[in-house]
């Protein structure tokens, strides 16, 4: 069992927890993830490591309440425990040789982008961060990004806070003005990552995307997280849990990934509703 050391609501649908897991805290690096189960009968879900404190032996996770398992997890409180917490899994974000980086995060994906930005800042790179949300009410981690960024652009789709527009707007403005980056790293909804990649492509700037498709076992055996990449003119199958989650954005078949990601939408929604009703009637 893994104890919940702290719990904090970042907005109405996003929660931050610190989990006591000393071995994971000692080994985890930015870009890697864990797989957890809330209880013995629970499903396995992947969550990216949002930070670690090796001295305290804790791992920070940030999750959006969208399905049955995240609803159950959100009902666990500080001092209580969860069943399993396995990791670190996946390949850490590549940082070597990158001196000037642009981090583009969208929505709850900012929770994944934040430790990556913090790591580049720690290594002495010049960090430009762009974070986007649908509205002010959904804003998270602005202060944390500001602390580790040389420049920060905050965007809202509805204009309710900061600048009106999506994350590609300031990115294109900088690229059009002749600015270049060693790497653009984008983390968030698939459609956002697709258009960040398309925005950067005419300028030839390398783009890394963080793929978080359906995962079950986290070892590549189940095949649930498979992705299609185009490499040297050939279609290649990769697995996000062992080959990623980071991939070359120009190689990813985003349309296929989005289609597969919608397969269980109705099932997830119904399971979430059933779980909510269970807690309401408890």
C-alpha cells in the first residue's frame, strides 16, 4: 500500500497528490510515468510523474477526473492509501545538448510539461514556455512555470485570462520573427500537439510530442498503447509505454491516435457516471 502524503485541488477537475513511494522517487526522471491501482479490484491507469522529492520519498502526480478510476482516486484523502504504484516506466525526456527549448503545454498536459521545463531550467537551458487552457477556471501551475521559464506565455481559448487564443499563436509569432529553438516539446491534447507540429514544420524546428494513449500493462506486451510512426517512408509500430512516451512529432500518425483514443469514450463516460452515483448513494 502507498500512502497519500498530501492532496490539493488545482481546479474543479484536476487534483494533485503526493504519494509516498521512496524507490520511485529515487529513480524517476522528467517524462517518465507510473501505473497505479486505487484498490485490489481497480484498473491500472498510467499517470506521468509531475515531480519527486527523494529526501521525503514522495512522488507528485496530477490527474484530471474523467473516468471511474480517477473519480475513485479523487475520493481518497491525505493519510489514506492506494493499492499499487509502479514505476518509473518509459523513457525520460531527452535533454542532452539542448540549450534553447520551447515547452508547449495544454490543459492537464501542463502537469507533464512542468517537470520537463524545470529540468531544462536546472540544466541552464533558455526556457520559453507556452501554456494554454480553455478558460481561466481551468488554469493550473502558472506560478510554477513562471519560476522556471525565461519567458512565459499564458493563453485561454475564451480570452477570460491573459491572452486570447491557442498555444500556436505565440509559437508562430516567434518562428515568423526568425526565432529558432533547439527543440520544441509539446504535451497536451492530441489535436493540440498535431497543430503545434504543423506550425513548426515549415521552419524545420525539431518537435517532440508526449503520447499518452491507452495503456494496460506498461511493458509493451498488451499492445494497447501502440502507435504508427512513419520512418524513412515506412510505417512502423511503436509502443508508448516502452519506446516513449516521447516521439518525433513529424513521424506520428495523429489521426490514427485520435481515432483510437475515442474508442472507449462512451464506456469511460458511463463508468464515471456509475462511480459518481455510487459515491453519492454511499
